[in-house]
C-alpha cells in the first residue's frame, strides 16, 4: 500500500477521474467490498459537495486534487 498524499484528508475536495466527478472526502479507512469480500485498508469515501449519494474509491492513487473554489 502506498502512502496517502498530504492533500488527501477528510474535508478535502477531490476529483475522481473514473467517474468524472468532484467530491468531498468524508472518511478514509477500511472497506470490504460486499460482492468480492476484498478488504481495502485505505478506501476513500466521497460525497458530492452539498450532499448526495456517497461513493467509494478503493484506490486513492486514482484521485486527483481538485481546484479550489
């Protein structure tokens, strides 16, 4: 597992290129995929700014720091 970048923390605005969406980091921690039962130690839980449906990114390396607003 690679180390988390300094900008990736709870409350940070990030871009998820795989979904072409921006989200706010809600939590970084362990996640077990309910279908594969694979456990990820540092999954990133994201939610759109202002609320909405949360999504999970198992590999933080796929995320990019979003531009500040």
